[in-house]
C-alpha cells in the first residue's frame, strides 16, 4: 500500500528457517528472454515483488500476455505469440531500469527496438555505454530520439569477439540475448560471471540457443536462426541476495537462521566473511545456516563483480560491522554512490566515516531505534534488520524500495520472531480520525 512504513521494535530475535524466493535479478531477464520465442514460455519460482509486475507490464505493452498460474502464483505464463511492438514507453522504463533487458531480445526478434533511455538512480549513473558498444559490435546502430534509444540492425546481427571494459551484468545479458541469433560465433570477453548469467544462459539453451561457458569470463555463443528458438519451461534460481540478507539477520542476533532454496555456492564470499566475523556457518545442498555465540569481529570488505563480494550485500554487512567490536573498512568498487545507507544508520547511533569509496565503520556501539528512510532496496532491508537489534522503535519509510525486491519481507521476519509490522504512518491515522470525527 502506498506510504506504508515498517515499524520494528528491537527484541533482538531472529531464529528459524526461511524459504528463499526466486532471484529478482534473474527472473526479470528470463522474462525478457521469452520475447525470443513465439508461444507460451513458463518461468517458475518467480518472486511476488513489484519489479516483476513492472516487467510484466513492459511485456504486455509489447503485445505479450503475462499471467500467474492459478495453482501457484510464483509461476508466470508468458505468451509472446502476439508480440508485435518493439517499443517500450518511458513511463515503464523510468519505473524500473532493468526494463533495458528487453533491448537485446527485441533487436534479435525484430531487428530493431525503441527503448526509453533508463535514468540513473540513487546508487549511481547506471550508464549503458557498454550495452551499446557490445551490441554495435554485433551490427546494431543506435541513435537518441527524444529520450528514446532507437536501435536497428540494418544488415542483421553478425557474431563478433567483444571484450567488455567492466564485467557488466546487464551488458553481458543484453549481448547474450542478441548474440544467440547473430550469424556465426560471438565471444564475450570479460563477461559478468554472476549466477544469474548462468541461469539466463541455461534458459536460452533450453530454448535452442548454443551458449557455452556462461559463468566464466569468456562466453561463447554460436548463433542459431531466430525461428529455431522455442518456448521453454524454466525455474528461476534462488535469490542469493535475499538469502544473504536473512543470514545477516542470523549473524546480528545470534540466530541460528537457516535459508532454504538457495545454492550455497552462490554465497561463497559472504560465507567467508560471516566466518571471519566470528559466526558459524553450516552448508547443505540447498540451505545455509548462520549462528553466532562470540562477539562480532571487525572485517575488511571490497565489493567486486562475482565471484567477489556482492555489492548488493554491502549495506547489510555495514550494519554487521557497526555492531562488531572494532573498526571495519568497507570499500564499494561497483557503484559510485552506494553509501547512503551509512547516513541512515548514523541516525541510529552508528559511527561511520566515508572517504571517497571507502567507509570506516567504528563498531562497539549499541544502536537506538529511530525514524529512517530506505534509499535503495538493499539499504531498506538492512534498516529493518538494524531495528531488530536496536533499542526501542524504528520506523522505516519509503518501503516501496523494499517491496521491489523482497517478497513478504515483514512476514518472513515475523516468522523468525521479529517484532515487525507494516503500518500507515501516524499522520494518516490522524486524517482518518478527523474524518471519522466529522461524520
Ligand atoms: C545488476 O545491475 C543488478 N540489477 C544490480 O542489483 C547489481 O547490483 C548489479 O548487477 C551488480 O551486480 C539487476 O540485475 C536488475 P552492472 P546492472 O551493469 O546490470 C557500470 C539490486 O539491488 N556500468 O554490472 O545495472 C554501472 O553504472 C540491484 O538488486 C557502466 O558504466 O549492473 C555500475 O557502476 C542494484 N556502463 C557498474 O558498471 C554500462 O554500460 C556495474 O553495473 C553498464 C554498467
């Protein structure tokens, strides 16, 4: 509901099992990939979050139909038979930058696309120059047309050997989804290696594409005819960032917290850091458990492209560091402005100094509940966790950020024992009271 807030009372409790939803940062691209094949594609284990709803609107705007299976609303049925447009409107792209993921598939299917330029966001400029340069190498030409990106592959798509300046997740994905129908072989050098890239490549191969070595820095694609790509039935991998967020809750409170439905190999660096900070970590085929009996130890973290430490867990670990005994250094190497969380945590009593892309986190202080605001979805999730270990009440505003990427975050935290709820802010209640009184 609009303008709701999350109210947390610090009771220091998070313990038990939580089932992890499908990965937002994979499902959005799997949905875009469905454009490549005419017919009904089934994507399973799709989280119930607002970003998925926006991507569904984007696909419907293109002429597809998107429905949730009545038997299981985590299953999306996407029929792209009637897709007849290659244009995505500003109103949708500006709601969610990840809509740019339809660029590659639209060019592959129609040889052209007209996509609103995605804006930046709180954490950075979020440029797409590498997407464009990579697609240009495959034969695409671009021009800016009144805020829209007009793309055309006048002579069709042809394979190429391309090296990305930075292992951009989005650029790798857009190139992959165009290269699958490019004439000949494409080699993507310095490709992103995230598990979500592997998930997308697996789905493309299930559709009839020929992608090799996804998950490594050099991905090879043998182009196939567009019409040879068929709809498929694919299950999204578990969300490693949601899992890591709940495991941080276990590390903060002592836990034990077990996340189920996740491949532990997706969390190698986070698991290493939990252990470095004094937690015990147990791993199974599809679960990870984090517990702690010792005081948290300080840590050094450098966020890097996978398999380095994930930038999407940076805020959550900054909170851990703020509760550790000693001084930690956390360096953000992926986004240029992803320390806004520090200012909000400081309102709760944390002592954090920012110097360029380094943060010095002096731990050992207990946190006090306070009114705070989410600046991005990961910071928002971390603020709620902070409220669980803080003294008193924390009111987290702008929780629409959290709803973009966390399915039933409050419900899952409640099931682990947290005293947390979604509420309308006080002033709304007053308005209701006055209206009632007037009657
Ligand atoms: C994806 O964003 C994720 N989003 C992000 O998750 C995640 O933080 C990021 O990958 C890194 O892992 C989705 O998958 C929807 P990038 P993406 O291209 O693809 C710069 C979350 O919290 N860059 O790897 O946009 C860019 O500005 C979100 O779930 C260029 O300069 O990430 C950034 O600084 C946040 N030019 C860096 O590279 C380009 O053409 C990494 O961006 C592309 C990127």
